[in-house]
C-alpha cells in the first residue's frame, strides 16, 4: 500500500520519493517479499523520467548488496566496533 501511495505522488515535489521507492522495491530474491513485476516497471519508469541512471535503478531488477552509505541510511547509526552484520562476515 505504501508503494501504491508513493507512485501516485509527484516525485518532483517529494525529494525523498526516489530513494524510498528504490528501498521499498529493491529485489530481495524472496518471492514473498519482492514487489510485482508491474510495480517494479512502474517505479523504474518514474525513476528514469527523473533522470536516474541504470546503475541507480539496478536494485529494482537484480539482488544487489547494500553499499556502506545505504547501510547507514537503512540501519541508522554505525555498529559498535567489532560488531558486524552477519552477511558481512
């Protein structure tokens, strides 16, 4: 429902909309969690219309590990020294 609402917004007026759309629609490889192909294509079209490049839109169609900057945005503060996320091990 959040994605449906976001898609109806004018993304030029909502600075965080592209980043939020990518985060909600990124491919996980889990059919239960991944959004429909139709939704992914719609979001891709809107992102392309805003000028986002293929590399920025790639997480919509391929399972892509979060970059360090994205981890900070997604998970908040840095982990304490010595503590790592399981997939980083």
